[in-house]
C-alpha cells in the first residue's frame, strides 16, 4: 500500500518496456514495435498517476498553481493530458515537432529538456528512497518533487498555448458571468415555483433545457446589464452567445411587449415544453 513501493514497481515496468523497445528492430517487426509503444504509453501513464499521488501526499501545500487550466479548451481537459505532455516533451527533445511549427518547437525544446531531466532525477531519487525508507519523504525528495511539479506546469502551459488559442482573462470573466446568471436564474425559478428543489437534487433531465431557456429570459429582462446585455457589441459578449446577437435582440423585443401574466405563462411553458 505504500506509494513509494508502488512507484518502484511502476518505474520498473517503464524501464523494462523501454529496454525492449531499444532492443527491437522496428523495421523487422513493426507489429511488435506498436505493441511495445502501447505498453510504454500505459506504463508511463501509470507511473505519472502514482507520482501525482506521491506529490499530493508529500507536497500538498507546495504544488505549483494549475489555475491556468481554466484557459484551456474543454476538449483538452482529459485524464491523460499529463501523459500527452510527457510524450510531447520527448518528441520535442528528439527534434520531432508534432502539431506545431518548427520555430515554436525549437523554442520549447529547452523547457522539454529541463522537464525530462527533472523527471529522470525524480525517478532516481524516489527509487533510492523506496529501497531505503519507503515510508518517509526527506527534504531532498521534497525538493526534487517541487522542482518537477513546477517544470511540468510551466511546460504544459507553454506547450498548449503554442497549439491552441487559450482563453483570455476577459473570456474567463464572461463565462463566470454566465455561471452567476444561471445561479440567479435557478434561485428565481425556485422562488416563483417554476422548479422544485427535488428536481434539482434528482438531476431531472428536463432541467438541461429548462434552465438555459429561463436564463435567456432572465438575462434579457431581469438582469439586462449581465452577460446577455445587448448594449455591448457582439465581440464583447461571451462566445457562447455572441453568434446569436441578432436573434437575442429579436427575442428581447418580443419579450418587452408581454404583460407580467403573459411572461409568467411563457416561463411556465418553457419549464414543461420539450
């Protein structure tokens, strides 16, 4: 159950697979080469997972901030992102610039080199610690873990930023405005009896349609200075709503002619219509 012992055996698997790959002629046996590459991918993913748990146990308050992850596109936030970063660093160090321009790759190579060197140091230090005192983390171990965590985070941010357009602070703020709008919409709907707490606690599927519909009405009429403010230019709105700027103006104009009773009837119907 000790994490350092788990790390030792995970590191052994990585070392064994790498040795098999180095001793294989890929041209003579391409099928076995692909099999070993897949084994390497899986064993490295397991090694990183154990290392992540070790850092959470050893340096929980000294981890490098990962706040930058909110800037990443959601499709990149997957469980194996760390393993992909390690593979990318290995490719960059080997001179292979996957998914990016050569100039960008050359600029990232020093960071990739530092990261991989730090990982090798971590592996060596943790192996030695697992063989001597597998239940403790002395200061030298903590120091190399802190350094690796920082280098990994810095490389991750730099690499992803070179591939995709990360969200700007303005866009993140706009998304937070939408979250607030949805929260206020739910609170108002509960107060008016459009929704019940039981529906929310039970994850009623209809809410996936009901809440966004009610939020559009709330954003146009109840909170007109919020994220759906049509006083802004389309490019100043969140990317979630900016493509529908003209449509939102038409919806707002139609809503403004409704009486209070008609608006209530409309909102209740939006809570039941499919």
